[in-house]
């Protein structure tokens, strides 16, 4: 589904991503892992067009993404839930969701109702401002906004950060259900090992901007965790 080949990225004079080759298989949930500051969020922003790459290729199926503007990437079927959620606090829940509909050509009302069915709490709070929601409710809103245009690839950056445990469990259940029922491909950054092992099919580990390990989630050994993930 998503392929990166030889991707390099710089912040000023700092080399952040080093010749990254990474595959996200279609129909699977892949967890991108690594300690803080290893380039995970940078990689997601490069995929979404929010940061430029120095060189390399980023492909969605057979379509090169790296020459395209961020909004064009969304229209090709890439949904993005950024770290920190980035909802619009002064807009209502429904207004936030409708902002995610800009890439839809039709079926907007049905899409909105599907999100409300997935997250009933959002329907109950449709007229409330996004900034008045709890952290877990805001995360559900951010995910709903990404799902509303029916993406084929959903990218999430630390969806469990600052979220109460019951909502973390619900998010994990949702991702597994969407994957099982619709074949949605998911790439997520997550540092919570129990969540990753429960939800993901495969893992990729970045260490100082380099891909150092990958495989099926069952192969995420204690030795790999100690070497690349423990703090």
C-alpha cells in the first residue's frame, strides 16, 4: 500500500531520516516504533507532505506521493490523525467533522452518520465546541475527522497519548474492527507496547532516523525492545 525508498530528510543542517526503506502492506496494521526523537513523526509528516524530503520516493500503491501537495495526498485516500489531535477548539464537533469532508465528492450526509455511529459520543456532543471535550473525546473526534472521507490508508501519530485507559482500549478495538471488516490499512506510531502487540500485525523500528528492524508483531522480541525501545 505505502512504500518508502531511500528517503532522506533534513532539518536545517541536521540529517533526520537516513535512506529509509519502509513498506506498509495493504490490509494490515503496521506500528512504527522507536524512542523519542528518532524520526517517527518526521517520517509521517513526510508521507503527508507536511515536510519536504531531500531525496527518495514515497508511493501510495503505484502513485508517487512526494511530488504532490498535502491536500492532494488526502484526496488519494490518506487519512491522518496528528500527534496532539489538532482539532479546532472553537468549532463545534460537527464543524470539525465537516472539515474532513472537503475531499468527498458525494455522500457527505451518510459519511457523517457513519462517524456518529462509530462514535456515539460525538453525536451527543455535536453542538459542543471541540475544545470543551475531554482528551479521549477529542481523540475520537480527530479519528472521526480522518475517517469521514473513507480513506484506504489511515495514519495515526501516538493515538493513545494522554488518553484514559478505557478510551485506549476502545481505540484499539476500533482499529482492529475497521481492519477486519473493511480491510483498512493502518500505519500508527505508538510507544505503548501492550497496545502495539494487541493491535498491530507488524512492526517497524526507527533508531536515529534509520530503519533498524521490522517484521511481524510476534517477532518483536524482548531483545529488540531492550536494544531499541527501552528508556
